[in-house]
C-alpha cells in the first residue's frame, strides 16, 4: 500500500520571478537567469537579503548539449553572488526544474536549510531546428527513436489512440490551441502573446504587403485547417499543436513555514507534491493516459488532503495539444474520455469552472524546457496572489496546481500550492 | 525474438533480462509469429535526422506505430505499405504482418522492425 506522505516541516513560497520567454539571439542563459533572479527579489514583499539564501537548486535539461556547457548550477551561483553556498543541478528532461523545486522543499522540510533558491533555465534557440530536435531527442526512449519516432510523433501516436478510443478528432485539439492563444494574449511574459485572430491578421497583412493572394479565413478553425498555414508535423499533430522553441528562466524562493511572515504577509504554502516515473509507448497498456501523472496526482492530492475537484485552476504540461487533454483527465479534473468535451464546452477557459493553462501554457507562454516546471509554479503563484491582471482567475482562488511532464511521460510531477 | 518470464509468463519485446512485474531473472526465449494489429500510429513529416537522410520529409512522410502482437506483447515499429499522405485511410485495429527492413545506418546496414497490412483473406 502507498502511504500518505507528509512534510515534517511546512514549506512556504515567498518570492517568484520569471524572465521574458522567447527566442533571444543576444541573451544567454546567464542573462535570462539574472533577469528572473532580480524579478524574484523584487517580488519579496518585505525584501530579501540574498545573503539569507542557504542553498540553490537549479533545473537545467541540457546546457551541455545546447551551448556546450555543463556544471551550470555552480557557475550561475557565482554570477548570483551566492558563492560559497552549495548549488545542485537537477535533470529530468522537461521536468528538470520541478525536480529542483522538490529538492528545495525536501531540504527545508528536513530542517537542514531555512531558505532555498529554486531556479530553472534553458537556452536552446541558438542552434538550427535540427540541432534543437537532436538535443531534445536525447531524452527520448532509444527503442522508439530507432524506428523513427520523434517527440511530435510519440504524441501523434497518443492522439490517434485517444481519437479511436473516445471519438475525438483534430477539431478538438484546435479548441485547446485557440484557448492557449487567448490566454497568452493576456500574458506579457509569453513568447506567443497573441490570439489566433491577431496571428491571422498579421499573416494577411504580410501577404498583402508582398503582393501575394490574401488568404481568407473566416475564423480561427478555418485557419488551423489550412495546411499551408498549419502544416502537419506528425499526423494528427500540426504546427499549431506544438510548443515553440524557447529561451527563458524562472526563480522561486522557498522558506520554512514559520519564517514565511518575515518575508511577506501573503505567503503561499506547499500543500502537496508528487512525482512518479512512467514507461514507453510499447510498454504502456493504455496510450490514452500518463501513468506517472495519475500516480503523482494521487500522491500530491492525498498529501494535501484534497480531492481533485477542489483544485480551482491548474497549469498542465501541454508540450503538444493532445497532452493537455490527457493531463486534465489524469489529474482527475474530468473523467477519462471527457477532457475534450470539457474543453469544447469552455470549462477550461479563464471564465470556466476549471481554468487550465491561464499563462498560455507551454504552447504559447513558451517551453524553455529546464525552466518550465518552475514557470508553471510561477503562474500558480501569480494567480493565487491575485496579480495576474487581465488573465486573473476570478473569485480569489485558494488552491492551484502545476503538473510537469519529462520526456514523453518518463517523469511527471504535481505540485499543489495553497493560500491560507 | 522476445523473452518470456517463466514464473509469470509475461512476454517482452525487446527481450528483458529482468521481469519488471515479478523481478524474476528466469527468462526463456520466445519466438514471435509476426502477426498483430495496429494499436496507434503517426505519419511523420518532420523526421529524425536518420530518416531525413533517407529522403523522407513533408512530401513523403513515414508511418510509425504501436503494434500488438498475437503473443500479447506490444512493439513499436515502422508501418509500411500504407498511404502516409492520407492518414485517414490508416485505421487503428488493422491486421498487420511483420516485414523487416534493411536500412543504411551510415556505418553499414541495420535491420529495422517493420510491419505491413495483412492481405485480406
Ligand atoms: Zn515475471
């Protein structure tokens, strides 16, 4: 039997900052991390003396490959003025900084440290697309890669299984994409901060200025159905089902619960954390669910003493649109096979009963892989503290969750934050 | 070839030396008949570097999928003999038979597990 897990000391989140996400020719991972670090310090209501930080945990997938630089925890530590305090790097593919967050939580819960800096960073846009794909492919399962699977290919395969089992179609994936763009248009830090209507208008204008035939799409779905505007990547996954290639960084400050009020009158508390591992396509009995996400969600919700229903909004790992459908089901927000209907009905929109990916998600906020887990938690922080501006979830939510996937399901984490 | 766990009879392709279900190392070889059905698939337009080198691409996508063998094990494989430019013609559940491929691996040739539709009747 699984035992219900608890922290022996409560942990609070008292600061959070993220850099702009995007593709930056002239800014490297140190520049981006410093931007996030300064933003985090500025977010601490009662101020933070960096000398009070006891240790640093950094999520970074592969500076080794993308910019030929290892050991990024300690090297960044010097740039931040944290030397000689310890720096530890965690790697779990796209879940790298969610793992750093967990390590930070454990370090404080054990009583060993009082204040821990958790960060995530990736600088992956400098190489050609094939080079980026090769770097990401290093996290793939060798057996799958050898017969020709790509990351979009794995998620395309999951999509055909989901369509076949539940009667969904490409049109339902489009609903996810449209919502992601609508939310990101209200997020100034997002990489693709534009609605699909904005994207369509820009493309029309461009065609006009170049003297080409101006396309005539009556609505966003017509645009998404147009193979010239939205070409296939790995059937049924098309370009607008995929997250972009991104650079970015995020910083979070964790402290012992009893110290939280020294930093802010509005702290958030770590109510539940879960992490689990999963297996490859051929070893999964059911391709329409992420075993690791279901396990991690149960662990996190049990620890928080809540049912899935009580989570008021969530950031989930939508590296491809189909992944959002699986995750909202695996988290227990909707029954298996009902996720696509819930999205179609608008339940996951900002004004719906369960807003999902209010930040725009990986699809539009961007997916600098090592920063994503921390950036999801940043969005939950922003929403719970009522600082999300135009994309604020209404009704002063108290409980929010973040779910982060590594690779094609090999790692999954779920974090529940609470405002008391 | 796959492996069969003697205590619990689970079949694994590719073969495993340790059974993840019961932790036994008592395995025997299991020959596969090479028939199965398609569980899920994708048609990849932007392929791996190795596939792009072979001439696959936007105009010429390739199909990969998950196949459930009659021996009750699942494999991932290339799917041949299907219309990858019209994925709607490929259906989950279609019967398949094994059809190994020889491919240039850059440093010699290698065998790739592939399947093709089982002719009707
Ligand atoms: Zn066994």
